[in-house]
């Protein structure tokens, strides 16, 4: 079942697959998996398998499926009762067969099956649990049901080969991550999910409590950020965790309300140390050989200037060109019928002779560059779809570090106020510490924050942290004007000889969606939510009885339509 994807993958991952299935029938009453039948020593011996009825015909032939493959079986004419049972058995029923493994006659070999040269001559056939006659989703490899149906019946969707491949690959990838970190003396430490609200970050999910007459709430952690810094202060100088994180945000293609990060933190570490570590980690875990290590780097300013974004896809050029009065992008070929391409971008003009798309500079250079960056992606789509020019090659992995972000960014709703570009625990570069003394210089300060980008997606972000309590308090209180009572525990901890430290978090779901070339990160998460945050299996979130709310001293004030 792994043939579709793992043919492209490295020997390392295929070796892991073999290891993971070596003892796959141990601790169960299964005798064999389908994949075990490739062992030539089993031919002409009795075998026993449990799985699902994939197919049946003529009341005597069937195909059994388990997660490792498919095998045909035959019920001999003497098993009349069993043939009748097979006739009445719905596909996808859970069955057990026992019989003798035989080589098929040459003329009957099915080259579409990996074990198409073998079949089982059944001596015992049992239906363990029958399936309803009508299956609500299409389980064939040639068709796919709509995503809503697949999410409602996710447990049936798992039976498709492609979903087995994805979720099992996820497990193997995580195992490789853990193996790498443990080999390098990291400590795997679980941190709490119930915490207190963190100011200055994403919106958090609140969890009410019954304590002290109500009115007190936990929040679900949007990341283990504070805990991993506290671990550094406690002397656990190499921490990692496969961490569940939560953010109450409207879902997008690459977002979920709950998601998984590869989270890590180190003491006595520089940005260069972090870069080397992550490059080695991904080289160790990635199923294809990574060609561009160490990863290239761009500053935030360079990235915006050349690509109009801080997460550029560098598999193709089409870089933004600058003149004194214009920004432009040159097409590699002459284009016809560009009306549909530029009709939504009224500021962009096309010069057919010079093959140049351009826009006039305005006073807001940042917005101009972002517009050109968005248009660059539209142009790439247009060239690939309409002119069949391959710009973004499959399985080309262009990792890229983005560095030197501004430490602070003007707030969208009040440009006179600043917010953290990354988060409020990011340290400024040493050369800009002196700028903190002058308010007019705050927007100029560069932070020790770095992002990891892959093919146009941000797949990781981290920073070197502030470890001086006075500096942290000044930034929280005087610059960001955040309520520091929520962070007094961290400020206090920094006073007890906190070491220099830094780290990063990689988005596991995004990495897997990219390496497995899926359309959505939902395709690599076992039980994802919809883009609006709904669990379609259980129809969560759901209303609760007022009696349950009374326990928490809560009353719902419903929004009027």
C-alpha cells in the first residue's frame, strides 16, 4: 500500500517501514499480514489472515485487504455453505480466512496486484462483523468522495490506500524526529495544555473552572513558549516535544484550530547553532535527499524587495525589479490575452513588446511590494496553466531562512502603537540594544527572529530569547503596553540566573502536507476540523445544557442576528 509514495522515498524511510511491520502480528491473534505472504517459504503452507472484504465475484472468489496489501482467495466447490455466506456478505465486512497459499496459474496472474501471482485456497471462511450494504463514501483508488463526506466518515476514509499511506508516514516521520533528538541528548518533556492567557499573541480558547465561585478560566496553550523558557531556567538545556497547540482563529488552507509542532529550545545557543541543528534534523528525517544544505538565507528586507513576501517560493525567478518610479516583473515569454490576468490588478500594466508587467511606485512602498508579490504568484500560475511552463517542479525542496525581521511592527488599527513582529520574548540584536533608549528608534530595531520557509510556505519560526528580566519588563510594559500581571511568573523566573537560550517550532502538519503533496493539511491530520473549526464526526462544537453551565456559573448571551 505504500508503493505510490514510498517508491519516491529514501532507503531510510523504507527501512523504517520494514522495521515497523516486522512484529506487526505480535500481541494479537493475527497469524499473518498480507505483506507476509511475499515470503516464498509460505507457499503451499497454511496461512491465516484477518482483514476486510475488498471484492467478491461468482460466490467463490474474493479479495481480502489489510493495511499491508491485497490477496485473492478462492472458496472450493465443496464449501457450499461458505460460498452462500460469501454471496450475502457486503464488501468492507470484517472477515477471517484460513487456507493454503498457492501460486496462481501463469494465465491467471494479475499484474495490477503486488501479490497477483498468489492466491489462498480457503479451508475456513468467517464473517467477523458484517458491513452495511451501502457505504457512504467511495473507497476505490480511482474516485474520491467530496471532502465533507470524507470528514463525516473519517473512519471509513482511513481504509483508502492513500490515507493509510499518509497517516502511517506521519507516524514514521515523527519517529525519525524523536530518534534524532534523543541521539543528540535532547529531553522529551510534556508541558501543560491548561495555562493562563498570554497577552500579545493569537486569540486563545478559554476553559472555565468551578473554582472560587466561578469567573476563573484557563486558556489552552497556543504554544509551549513560556514553559520551554522555564525549562531552560531549570537546567534542562536541550528540550523537545511533539506539541499540541491551539488557536481560536478562522481556519485557512494551512491552518487548524488545533495543530502539532515540533517544538525545541536550547540554552547557550546562537542563531547559527539553531540553523545547523534544523538543517541536520530535516536532512535526517526528509524522505528525499536535500540538495541545498546549508539552506540559503535572505534578510526580511531582501525577501520583501525581491519577492514581495516574507515567505517566497524560490523554485522560480520572476523577481521584482526596481526603478526610480516603478516596480516590475519580466515574463520569460511573450503573452497573449493577459486581460484576465491583470483585470483585478488595476495598478498593473503590461508592455507586450518588452514582456514587462509594471506598476507605479506610491508613497506606501511596503504595500506596493506586497501587491507585486501577489501578482508574481498569479503570473506563475498563469504561465504553468496556460502555457505549460514548469516553474515549480515536483519534489524540489527549496528551504530558505528569513532573518533580521523588525522587532516591532506598527499595529494595523493604530499605526502610532507597536506590537511584536514575532512574540514579546524575542531579543533584539546586540547592535540595536542602545536604540531601546530612544522611542523614535524603536521601529528600526532588528530582532533575533528567524523563519524557515519551504516552497512559499512558512514551516517554522523561532528566535533567540530575552533572558534579562529588566529588559523583558521594559519591552512588555513601556513599548508594547501589555498587561504584565499575566507574565509576572516569567519575569520573576528570569531573575534567578536564567541562561541565554533560544529555539524554534516547526509546523509538523505543514511539513507533512508539503512532502506528501496534499492539497490541504487536513489530509495529513487523522481527525481534522473544517476550515470553520467544526468536527463533522461528532458535530462539535455543540450546545450544552444550562445545568452544565450553572456548574461553572455561566450564562450564554446569544448574539442576535
